[in-house]
C-alpha cells in the first residue's frame, strides 16, 4: 500500500520536504562552502518556492534566502538576524503565508541552536561577495588562492517580483 501511495504522490508534483531541505543544504554548501573552512548548515525551513538556511563557517555565519527557480534553488540574498522577521522576508519577495511560516518555524528550530552559533549568524553584514572575499583571504593565508566558489547558485538583487 505505501509504495503505491508513494508512486501516486510522486506523479502529483507534491514536493518532499526532506528532499528539498537536502537540496537547499547542497545549494548553501555550494555557494558558501570551502575546503579551507567547513560549513555547518541548518536549521533549514522550506515553504513553497522559498527556503531559509542558517549557516556558520568559522567565526562567520548568516542566513541564506533561496527561491526555487528553473534550475533548482537559487540564492536571493544573505543576511543576519533581519531574515528572521516575516516582514523582511515579504520585502524580499516571499509571499505572505510562506514568509510567516518560515519566520515562525525558524524561530522554533533555532530554540535548539547554541547561543554562540546564533551570535555568529547575527554578525553577518555585507553581501555574498563579501563572504567570497573572506574565503579568498583564508586561501591566501594558506597559499591556496582562488578557492572561493564562483559557480554556486545564482545571486540576484532583492528585486520586486513582476
């Protein structure tokens, strides 16, 4: 019975939240990851075509907002604590219901995140390009220049939806 139900649902276009969380994790790792500094991703909250992923790397961290696009999860923006607020998610183009759901679920999920890790995410300032510069500086310090990811998910400005 269960295998038949799984096949039926697979054909209905219903997304699997576990699969989508894994894909968001992979997109976050692809964009911010570096062999010089391991990345810790999570919690991740997915709602509709939007997802928010907490991440930390060394003494750096932030929250990455993704949108499902034609080629998978694409990075919309990265920020610190401001992404915990539903009104800021709405300003970034996330529909009302999804923004509220993401903010509420993230607040619940972050209750189990150590305060020290939350503090690293709170310190995020700048842009994804600034983070790439941070990764380059790590590489230069160890003689491995050019290790910043350059072909990760698309980054685009916080533009209103048309």
